[in-house]
């Protein structure tokens, strides 16, 4: 096979220092060990079975956005990485590992859109996550996402939030919210509550408003809920995306033990996509649980429930048309597209859809840990998702200036796209709109 | 420790507190906590805007705080909470405040008659035990533990500063273990779940030596083998031998002092626990994917469930009970390998009678709480119930629960189960 | 020439079939064992319902997203595979061989002129695939030498069979060449890209089970 040249190398300390420590022997031994002890039938059979028909190409927003550059197609990315590794039995140089890491960590969102296109059912996202695993084992990971994984390992949350900062943030939001809802509580460590509410690291760190809103909604709905005061509250999991599966398992164990100790029936989680994937699909499996050991309810489902049962009523609806960006990990990953539409129609006056949508949506290009690879790779995401920009512009021309997306990563990714392509649109979480427009019977005035 | 012989074991029901009585001038009352003997019921109450009081058996006392959180009873029946005044946090034990105020306090731990808590002072971290704070505080601390002597404490501490996103610095190992405030000289990438030996002279914990190598360290000395992953270590009672689940080639086994004792055949193996005499080693394990059970000395119970939690041993360590979650989000209790009949919406942690013949727990179904003894309902159902307790002769059971506004304790005959 | 013919349809044929069957069994058993041991966390989710649903969906031309978005490939691939499987089995000349070697009697065989056209269709499809590999960047980029060998391997029994049937060039020689390429075709199925024939049903069933059972969406 021809060694395709790779002319888009991006400087990253994590990758650079990572490969500096490698020797050909180390690479080869690590690969050998990886194949012997970790890779199973899936990777091998996918490798043998792919007939290189290229049908998956168009599935990928990277390929579409780069005007059909084949090096960005799903199979193109596999061809440049895992294929070479397997064919050469790991006899590659350090520079090649750099390329593998850059492709696997920053040019694939593990969004699995390509699964709808491959006639043989080859899971390219899985292959790319195995490339990541191999890079992790070699210590070649982008700096920022690796730092996030370190934060997870040291604090059990994504953002280096220290043990005290968490309850402190909750108490602060509780106090703020009491100005609006005099008796509002963020109940800490209530054993036997119905629901444990869980969030991701950035909420206490940068977006405390989201905790406020969630508390307001839960309070207004009269839900019997609680939040843990100790680590385990963060449901996110970047270790899953660096390929550090041992840490992924440790995080999920901590999260679920937290819920199990509180004896709650359900965990309701904030509007996040990848965290959801980590609890129903990946982290739970590493621990040996075939499903989440405590039911995890995504905000979409929870809001749908509150609206259906009338526990929350909308006073007004969001004015003007909105569009919906379907987060892959919740929609293609868990089939919540109808629930999302139910909620969107309940809370907004008009919904104008983009196509393709639902489980065929294009990823935001931030997911799969790509946004967590930090500033060096921002352009990769923005350029790599012209496809989304075109979709957004399409609905913008129909008068839509607000995008609903119930996923933190999507917000980050779409924000950059909206900015980068000067689309001038607003992003909203479902919670933003519900909080803004619901009936607040328990509030002052 | 808890001595139950002087509790009131006279049969019959007694209403201890009618919360309606303490609602006057109270904006809201938080969850009621009750002492192990059931004689005291306490709750944090919001008494005015941004003012909190503690209500103990209906008495509010004089003390008021800006905030009061994380209340709990010690086994001896002391009521502990974290309270804040003038932007400083204090530990309140039976309404008495420890002298020093802190930037923040959390994670109350009770053991051996003592109370310990995690502290943050001027963005430095450490612990405070029975009112005394560590001399050394650290850039960060977590994974706190409290020894059975009620005095010794340990935690994972960050011993070197690290700048933003300094991944290689982190990987060089900036965490250690501080025992009573003094750090080990060894440093690791990560440190988890330190635990004391019974004499509190030794500490063992999980350590991560590089991103890929996990092992156990005892008093700073690491085992001579690394593993793909490890879980929480335990000391064998009366010895310095440390046991821990270790992961080898994708499967879990149990190692002691670095030597594999249980072959690595388990899909999962965690929460190891020794009987007090050190004869039996118990754990929660999985015999296959999605098949959890209880393991005694490397032998699994014959039944498996999607989820098993809360492993509790009988006093002699020969028997055990654990909560099992079946498919369909239904819970049951499994005692010595057989599940109780009936499905519940929730089962709370079980307790054994001293003679080991009875197991009691709180079970909830459709919002009604019952005490179950050996699988059968015991006494009335409540709106909320607390962990039951057996009398020293195992003949009676103390049932504590709330119905409406009334909190009552009842001593019931436990011989019929 | 006759001796050679006897050799290729005799011992060599048994050898070819042997490699194909034993190779296929070996590959499948090996993969199955790896799957249930190393991929136990995936194997657990295999489901008949969702697996068959997925296979069914992808057997319908132009039904799935992948097929819809690649209409030309879809048309060609369906024709190609149908002919590719039917011709060798139901060709009247082969029916005699089935009878001779395995004692299998067919009630029906392909009329020769139909088989002839189908053979040409297969050859044409292979030309299409080849052109695609040369001309279409997205396919060109991922094409390895292996892919060309496979294509050549797949097409050669059809070309030689066609030439033999039409008695173009030396019949004896062609038929020997035909048998040799045909056997190579069979024998290499388990050991090349063609192993997708063995695995396709399983990879589909697996991903169908994951999407249907865990992710609760269609995988097409
Ligand atoms: C044991 C191996 C095989 C033997 C002995 C064999 C024998 C023959 C014979 C005797 C003919 C007829 C030629 C004539 O009419 O005079 C033929 C034709 C043909 N065979 Fe085979 N064959 C073998 C394997 C295969 C395989 C594996 C394939 C396909 C993949 C194949 C495809 C064809 C085709 C396409 C034709 C020509 C049909 C036509 O154009 O009408 N053969 N073969
Ligand atoms: C019986 C189950 C089989 C299934 C489900 C199957 C399925 C597929 C699919 C989905 C493709 C990709 C679409 C395309 O590019 O045309 C493909 C390609 C291909 N198949 Fe099969 N196939 C089967 C058997 C076979 C057999 C028995 C052969 C030949 C020995 C074969 C030879 C090929 C070749 C050569 C290609 C690649 C064409 C290219 O170069 O793009 N297939 N197959
Ligand atoms: S980004 Fe999505 S569509 Fe593209 S290769 Fe990765 S998983 Fe497939
Ligand atoms: S569609 Fe599937 S078989 Fe075809 S090239 Fe892509 S991954 Fe390979
Ligand atoms: S960030 Fe959103 S769109 Fe992107 S992969 Fe995650 S869920 Fe998908």
C-alpha cells in the first residue's frame, strides 16, 4: 500500500513529548501486547472483512466538509492508522504514531454516523477508539484531553474541582435560588430520595447557572431529589475517550456507588451526551454491568416526563422558530429523538428541522473528546464541520436564530461553528428555555 | 463502640417526636435523622431567612447558623453537623462547636468513638480529628479515611504544586499519602482508598505508579508486582497482611502482599471484607458479564444478579447478606446465597442479629416502608423507616419509623421469624 | 493435458474444497472464541431479533441509508453477488460435477444462455469495481494491492469459464486454468477479503444487536 503523506500535522505538546519517548521496539512490543491481550474478534474481523468499497465515506462530516478528501473518510482514517499497524504488526516509527493519534483523537468524533452506511456493519468508531487505546498505551495523547483524564483520576471530575468546591458551589446556587424560590433546597446526601441529580465538571466550575436552573425545575416540579456532597457526582468521562479504560471503569464505579449508597431509584443527569454513553454503553461494561446498575435518565427523558405529567407547565413558549441539533450520543446512541422532539414542541412555538436529522444527524464535531483536545485543534473541528454550518445556514435562512441542543459538547462545538462561519445564532439547552418560560408557582411575586 | 445492653428493650411502641410540634416559626424542616438507639430524632430547620437551627427531639436550643449541612449520628448517639457562621465553617457535636473555624468542611467520618472531617483552610487541604487540625495542609487532599481507634486519619494528598495542564508533571507523581498529617516520602500518580490496620499502625492503599501500573502500597512500600488495575485493599485482622483485588489479563483475582491467592477468573471483584477473626475473606464478585454475586473465600454463591451491593457480614463472619438488584429495577436481599421472596422498589442495608440467625432491613414498595426480618414484614408500615437493630440476646428488634408527623420507636419480639 | 485435467478435478479439487471448508470452519471458530472471551462485553448483547432485523434490512436493495446514498454501487453489487453465487452452483456444467463428486442431484439448472449472460454481468461488475478503484478518489485512496489481487481472483474463473464454454483459445488449457482459478477462488475465501462472505452475517447481526438492543435506533 502506498504510504499516503500526511500534511496536516498539528503541534501539540502531549503528542510531541509522547513520541519523543518512543523507540521502534517499544512501539512494536506494545502493539503486540495490545493485539494479544486486548484486541478480540471485533477488531480482527473488521480488519479482514472491510471490502474497501468506500461506501461509508459520505457518512462522515469530516469527509463532506473537506469536499470529499478521501483521507477524512471513515475507511480512509482506518486505512491510515489501524490497517497499517495490523499489516506491519506494529513495525512503525514514532512519527507514524503521532499521525495515528492526531487522526484518532482529533479527526473522528466516534459519532458512529458511518454505521448507517457500511453494508458490512463495520464499526469505524470502534476501530478509531482502539487506535486511541493503543496511543494511550504508548503515552501519545493530546495534552488537554490527557489533562482532563488526569483530573478525572485525581478528583473524580473533569475540571480539577476539589472536594470542597463542589458542595460549596451547590450551597451558593441554593442561596442564589432562594431569592427567587424562598424555600428552595439543593438537598445534599438524602438517603432514600427518589432521584439523584448528576452533572458534569464544567457546571460547578463555569456554568453554575445550569445547577440553579435544574434546582429551580426540580423544586417547582416537587421532585424528591438529592445531590451527593462527595466525589462521584460527575458523570462525565474523558478517560473513556483517551483510551484509558481502567480509569473509565473506576469513574463509573465511583459514580454508581455514589447513587447506590444514596439508595436512589434513578440518576437524572444534566444535558450531556458523552456522559450518557459512558453510563449505558461503555463504562458500565468495563465494570461488568450489562446495563447501568442504577437507571440513568437523561434530561430529555426527564423533561418529557415532567411535561407529560404536568409536574412542570409552560407559562409561555419560546417565541420564534428554533431548530434542533441531535446529539449523537443521546440520539444515535440511545434513540431519544422522539422524546427530544416532544419536549422541543412543548416549549417552543415553532420547530424547523434541519436535514439530515434524528439518528442521521451530522455530529457537531466536538464530541468523542475532540473539543477536549483543546485550542490547538479548534480549527480542525470548525473546518471539519462545514457540513453543519451549511445545515445551520439553511435553517437560518428560514428564520431560525436559535438552536436547541441538549449536550454540553455540542454547545461548545456549535458555538465555534456559529462563530467561525458567522452564522449569528443562539444556542440553548432545553433547561434554559424551560426555566425561562415555565410556570413558577413557588417563586416570589 | 456501641453498647446496646443499656438501650430501652421494653416491648412496646413509643412516640418520640411529633414534628408538628417543632414546625412553629420554621420555614421548613429537613430530613429527620435518628440516633441508633432511637431515643433521639434531630433535623436541621430553616428558622428564618438564611438562618438555620438544629431541632433535637423538638428542642431548638439557642444556636442559629447561616448554614447547617451533612447531619449524622455517631454510633454512640452524638449528633454531628457542619455549620457556618460569619463565613467560617465549624463542626457541631451535640450543639458544641469545635473551636476552630475553617474555609470549608466536608466528609464527616465517625469511628471508634471519634469524629473526623476534611478541612480546607486558605485553599490548603487536610483533616481535623476530634477538634485537632493537621499541622501540614496540602494543595489538595481527598480519599479520607478514619482508623478504628477513633484518632488516626489518612488521606491522599498532593505534595507538589502543578500548573495548568502540566501533564508530564502530573505523570511524574505528585500525590502521596498523609497519615495524621505526615506525608509518606514516596510519591505516586494517584492514590486511592487508604485504609488502616486494626492497630492503626499501618496504612495500605491503592497506588498508580504510572498511567498503566497499579499496585498496593503499605506504609509507603509498594508490592513487588504491578497490575493493570487494583481495587481497595484490606488488612487481614490481627496481621499486617494486605489483600486486594487485582486485575490480570482482563480478569480479577485476589492478591495478598503481591502474591495471587485467588486465581484471576473473576469478571469483577471488589469490596473485599474480612470477618473479624480473619478466617473468612468475602467480596462482591461477578462470575461472568452481568452476573454479580457474593464470594466467600474464592467460592461464589450459586445465584447471580445484574447488580449486587452492600455486603454485610454476620458477627462471627460466617454468614453474609447483600442487596441484589434484579432486572426490572426490583430489589431483594440475598442471605447466604438465597434470595428473599418478594420484590421491592428499594432495599436498604441489612443488619444481622448478634447470634447470626436473623437479618433485618428496611424495604420500600410503592412508597411504603416496612422492616423485614428474615424476609417477613415486622410491625407496621411507615412513610419512612430507619435501619432496625437487634437486641444483644437477638430476641427483640428495635423498629424506628415515621408515620405522618410522628416518629416512633418500637421494640418488637423477633423470635417468631 | 488429460492427466493434468484429471489431477486438477481430482486431488486438487478435493484439496481446494478442503481448504475452503476447513479454512472457513477454522476462521469462524477462531473468531467465535475470541469474540466470547476477549469481546465478552459485546457478545453478551447478541440478539436474534435485532440481528435478523439488521440482516433483513440490508438484504433489500436501496432500503438502507448506505444503499440509498450509493445507488450505482448498490445496483451493481446486488447483481454481482447474485450472479456470483448462483452461476457456480446452478450452472449445468457444474451440476454434473456436483452429481459426480458429492452425489447431489439438482432438479433445476440455469439455462446455459442465461448463465452465460450472468457470467458476463459478473465480469462487467468487476470491470466496474476496477474502474471505480482507479477513478474514484475515495476508493482509490483506500485501495491496497490486496484489493486488486482479490478482484483478479474473483473474476478469473468467470473469464476462464466463459472462454472455455465458448471454446475460445485452447479448450483443454482453458478448462484446466478454469478449474485452477476456480479452486483458488474457493480456497482463498477464508484467507482474504473474501472472508467477508463468512463474516458478513455475523458483523451485521452484531451491530444490529448493539443498535437495536442497546442504542435503540436503526442501524441502516
Ligand atoms: C472444481 C472446480 C470447477 C470445475 C471442475 C469447473 C468446471 C467447469 C466446466 C466443465 C465448465 C463448462 C465449460 C463448458 O461448458 O465446456 C465451467 C464453466 C464455468 N464455470 Fe466452472 N468449474 C469449477 C469451479 C468454478 C468456480 C469456483 C466458479 C466461479 C466462481 C466457476 C464459474 C464458472 C463459469 C462462470 C463458467 C462459465 C459459464 C458460462 O459462461 O456459461 N467455476 N466450469
Ligand atoms: C454471501 C455473502 C456475501 C455478502 C453478504 C457480501 C457482501 C458484500 C458487500 C456488502 C460488498 C460491498 C459492496 C461493494 O462494494 O460491492 C461486497 C463486495 C465484494 N464482494 Fe461480497 N458478499 C458476499 C459474498 C461474496 C463472495 C462469495 C465473493 C467472492 C468470492 C464476494 C466478492 C466480493 C468482492 C470482490 C467485492 C468487492 C468489490 C470491490 O472491489 O469493490 N462476495 N460484498
Ligand atoms: S467522525 Fe463519525 S462518521 Fe466520521 S469516522 Fe468517526 S464515527 Fe464515523
Ligand atoms: S463501507 Fe464498510 S466495508 Fe465499505 S469501506 Fe467503509 S467500512 Fe469498509
Ligand atoms: S458533542 Fe454532541 S454531536 Fe458531538 S459527538 Fe457528542 S453528542 Fe454528538
